[in-house]
């Protein structure tokens, strides 16, 4: 299992998400983050092409889109969290 870091931006988005998220949405997010930390190269991820010098990936879980990068073989940094805001 890798270590993980939450970027400041991710923490800000997480705080907003938690305000209106259902228990099911929170559970989905928690399970998805754990799956990414367990296997950062998991199936279903897509390159983000945000910064070619520091590759990052997008992973969709339901309506959530998780942006992360692998800092080292043993560390995952969660960069952004996207969800539909209605």
C-alpha cells in the first residue's frame, strides 16, 4: 500500500463536497481513494495530460472524478476532486 498526500486544493474541494454529499457518495469517495492508494496504477485510470513533466491521472467513480499523481512508487498525491454541482 502506498502512502498518500492531499493537496490543499483537494482538501478545499473535499470540504465543499462533504457539505452536500449523501452517505453513499461519501462511502464511494472513501472506497475509491482507498483503491487508488492500494493500486495507483489501477485499471480505468486515464492520463490527464495536465503537466507532461509530472504525469497525473483521472479516475472516475460514479459521478466523481478524482485527479491524482504518483509522486514516488510509494506515494500518491490527490490533486483535485470534481463532481456535478447543481
